[in-house]
C-alpha cells in the first residue's frame, strides 16, 4: 500500500479526493481537516507526517478569498506561502513527494497566446502573489514535488462559481456576469483524479505543470452553459446578461486572459496516466452530483458531449433535446 496524506480535506479538491479515493485500492489515503493538521503549525506538521510516514502528501489547503486577501494579506501569506514552505521542508525531511495546487492568478493575463510553465509570473493581486510565493517556497526547499497550476476550479460543493451562480439564477430574474475575462473552468473531480493517479503509479516526473480543461471561455459564456444544464434539474427563470469588468468597479484586479498550454503534462505524465480535459462532460457530472436527479436526461446530455466539442454545436443539440422532451411530454 502507498500511504498518501491529504492536507485540507474540507476544500473542494480535498473533498473530492475523500469521495473518490476508493477507486485506487493500492492507496492508503489519510485525509485531514485543518483542525487535525494545521498547515501553519510546523510542529503539528512534523508530528503528523513523521508518524504517518507517507510517500505522497497532497496539499489541498489554501486561502482562496481573492477579495479578502487584499485586507488579510498576512493570513493569505501564512497559509499560501509560509505553511506551504513548512510542508515542503518536512516532506524533504521524510523523503515524501509533495503535490501542490497553484493558480492562473500568478499571471497578469496580458500575454497574447497560451501560457507556458516557464512564462514570467506577474500577479495582479495579493492572492496571486501569495500563491506564487508558495511555489517559490516549494522549488527552493524540496526537489520531489509536483506543482499543478490550474484555473477556475469548481465542484458540486459550495464556495465556487457554479454553485454561487446557480443559486442566483434560481432566486433572481436576471444576473450580470463578466464577459471580458477568459479562462478554463476546471473540475475539482478531474484535479483529484490527477493527484491520485500520480500517487497510484508512483510517478517521479517532478516539476511544475499546467492542467486545466480544454476550454477558452469568459465568465458570461460559462454562466450561460451552467444555466442550460441547470434547467434540467431545477426551475430557472433568469436572464443571464453580459457586463464588462470596468462597469463592475471591482476592488481587486484580476487577469483578463489566462489560458494554459497543457502540452507538458500531456507529453510527460499523459504517457502514464489518463488525463481528463473535457470541460462539458465534467460540468455535466458536477451538475448531476449536485442535484442527483433526472438521470435519464443527464445520460442523454453526456452521450451528446462525447462527440461535440464546440459550444455552438452543443447549443443546437440541447435545443433539439428540449424539443424531443416537449414532444415526449
């Protein structure tokens, strides 16, 4: 058995690892909440990791409040930087491999094209800076690491865009969503599978990797697709309207356009493990897990998603499905 310690088991990715780890029978997964394993407490980390002696440590603990980090910079740095450094140091002490998740917010979004792993970081806000400092802690303290940069993480749990926008759509007649910030929505389930697969094959292909879904969307387009999936599970009578960032008068700067080039992870780890990039199929799965209803319709949607890769084609398919369902009634 391969012992794997999960730090931050109550986060989105941590919860998904706890939910699906039985798919990997060779892994002995020990998942800890913050109360059980505090990333900011060096003595706590040392005691726990020396006792458990894991081969892999997956860090799912993070301060992710982008707005809050502007006024709680010390807290963001304590968790995203100093705490990560403690983990890296102790992993080095016991010889464990550290798997850590980072963010697209380490970049400024000004590049004309896809971002590579060695592109220069230039965070626009304090959250992004705290995550970048965390990466530097790892690379400076411990060679045996996987830093997985990802973007727009969502799940069927609370505390993410999909959950929040669905709640607004259910309650309100209209919602305004930013239409000039682009990224790649990535499922926490796909990230959890990636981390567990790395452990399962005992990979030693260490380094920094970009991993996100095969999409290039703005928040408005993403919200519109969430609505189209959502109507099969719950009553939604809401209009989604686009709005540009400037009109929101946001208090925090965010990158406008960060799309990852994922060739490195495909060429390196993709030879050994399965990689899940299909954002439409992942969104479909996430919606089903949230509502756990209308299985027949969900299965029809998933069948369509296997062969359709563009939003325009999917819209036409969904419209046809709607007509068939109306005729069925």
